[in-house]
């Protein structure tokens, strides 16, 4: 393992609830061991990226109901390919070389898991987005 990989693993937050066991699928193991910590590490960057997305789309987000906001977030992440690719890059760039080699073996399934985790994280952070908008 090189210095970069060691540093990346060192700075990642621990997530006690993200258990890894032998009876898990490879995708679930990768999700809990790699995706969850990386996405948590990148939390503030992901939120800023979504705030920028909102601004580019004329702040319509703040004029709709909470239920519609959740749908808006889901659509932005799952249907806007350019935005989705940007988010994926923020996460994949934090992988070690070995993690990347694991990721490319089953990127389609792992991308779904990754984007679902990012969607949940941003949806849970709606209050932060609203506070920043009001200020």
C-alpha cells in the first residue's frame, strides 16, 4: 500500500453501525467498508455541490414543499447524468487503488448503492440547506 492509500484510509471516519461480515455479499461489504466512510468524509463537499446545483436551477428547490424537495433531490441525483457523474467523481477519487480495482469489477451495482447513499445523505440534510438559504 502506498502513502496515498494509507492517508486516505487514515482520514476516513469510522462508522460503527456499518458492520462488515463474511456472510455479506461483496457489494454490501464494499458499501459498508468503503462507500459509507467515503461518503461521510465527503459530506460537506456533496452538500456544497447540491447547493450549487440548486443555484444553477434558479433556487426553485426552496419554493416547493418538503415532499417535492425529496423528489427533487432524487431526480437531480438519479436523472441528471452530468450532476450524477460529478458526485461519483467526488467519491471515487477517495478510493484506494485496491478499492478502485474492486469497484470497476462491479461498477454498475456499486454505482446504484453509491447514489442511493448520497441521495439519503442529502435528503437528511435538507434543514442545513434551508438554513443556509435563509441566512
